[in-house]
C-alpha cells in the first residue's frame, strides 16, 4: 500500500484543470445571512454564518468551511469542491457536525452559480464586482416537486 502511494506521488502530476481558476471568485471570507422558510420540516428561522473558502495546496480542490446558525441550531460544515473534466462540471462533497454528508454537482456560467443534489438545489448570482452572491435553495418534497427552502446572501468581507 505504501509503495502504491509512493509510486503515485513520484509520477508526473498534471496541472489542475483551468476551469478551477473560475472558483477564485469564492476565495476569502464571507458573511452569510438568510431566511429559512416555514415548512413541514420546521418553523421559519434566520440563518447566519461565516463561510471561508481556500485552496488546498496544489490547486485541485477548493475547501469551504461553514460556521453558522440555522435558527437556534449550530451548523459546522466542510465541503470539498473539485472539477470533473469528463462532465465538465464541478463536484462537491460536504460533511457536517451532525454526521450528514451530501454530494452535489455545480456549474458556474458567467455570474450564475447553480448546485444540484438528489434532494436539494441552489440557484444564485454573483454581483458584478463578485463580492455578493444572492440565491435560493429548494428542497425536493415527497410529491417529487421542488419547494422553496431558503433565501441566502453571502457578502465577501476578506
């Protein structure tokens, strides 16, 4: 097993896909606020968080840390974002302090950022200066239709 790892490291490593550079718009610290809609899953609540994005050395993966509150519930998440050259889409894997994990595909076209998972999806748009991202999350309901879940705004502070 160690030899396999050493052989992998000693091989020539390709450069990160140029599409990853588009994610530089995320790098930094963001203050996030939002409103979670009332639903069968719970009451309406405010969302407050700090989101921090940084490159893992090598430039192949963007690491996203979330430290926030959804109503009175503390949420801490780490997300790893990469790029799949075959599908030409970004992929993400997220893990939180409640043992949940989720995988998504995402796309950044111009200023439009979309994320799609099995039961959640997001549509948002960056401001012209790239310092604000405003968007809406939706949840897939039992009746197989998408329902408005929350509205969020991220503002870059660093």
